[in-house]
C-alpha cells in the first residue's frame, strides 16, 4: 500500500498561527444576557445560606478568603 506524499510547509506557512488560535478568548460559560446577582444580595450579611432547587437543598458558603462554595 503506497502513501500519498505529505506536502511540506514553507517557512511562510510555519509563521502563520493556526486557524483555531483566532477563536475569541471569552469564557463560554458566561452569557451577556444572563442576569448578574451580587453575592451580598444573596448572603445578606450571613456567611452561609441554603438554596432550594428542584427539591434539593444546597448550601452556599462564603469563605474567609472571599471565595464561594456551593455544596449539596
């Protein structure tokens, strides 16, 4: 079985970034039209709240370092 020759790349082609590199760097999980709620409004001065969602209770905690932890 013979192989087709692999085309060689010239130096000008090597200097070009791949097409995929032109993709936007924005976070795909963020939507511009999604509502933004400040954590202070949810926590209301508390370090921990419970959130009911689809019959399950979740716990949202604010750490001493200012991070949020959401657990079931």
